[in-house]
């Protein structure tokens, strides 16, 4: 995987480093705090989308899911804990 769009969470902290060690070359982060985030489009070069479910509202999660589906991009949902994210990464590897 080359690039990952992470939606949610104010700060990713060490998660960015761990994602890079897992093989992602580019990590784009949208914190989802502002209302305008719902209007943002998914970049074409993004390979997968990860939504931090404990840091986004339902409307944003729904809109991101719709946009991912329309662009045929895989979307995954996880809590902000590394164990939850790592479980998603294992799913990603199985489907790759």
C-alpha cells in the first residue's frame, strides 16, 4: 500500500510512525473537527481509508463511506488504539 487517508482523531502521535513501518509511504490525516470536512473529497491517489470511529461524528463517517464507495476505495473503521488499527491492517493484507 502506498497511501492511506486517516479520518478522525486530533493527533495521530506514534500511530503515523507505526503505519509507515507497516508499509505506507504517505499518510494523509483529516481530523474531522470542522464542519467543512464533510465536503472534502477523497484524493485520487489514496489506496485505502481508515476512519477512527471514536473521533468522528456519524454524519462525517457516513459521507466518507459514501465517497469511498463511489470511488471504489476500500474503507476500514477502527478505534484509535494500535491493537484495533493493527487488526484492520491485517484485514488489509488479506485483501491485497
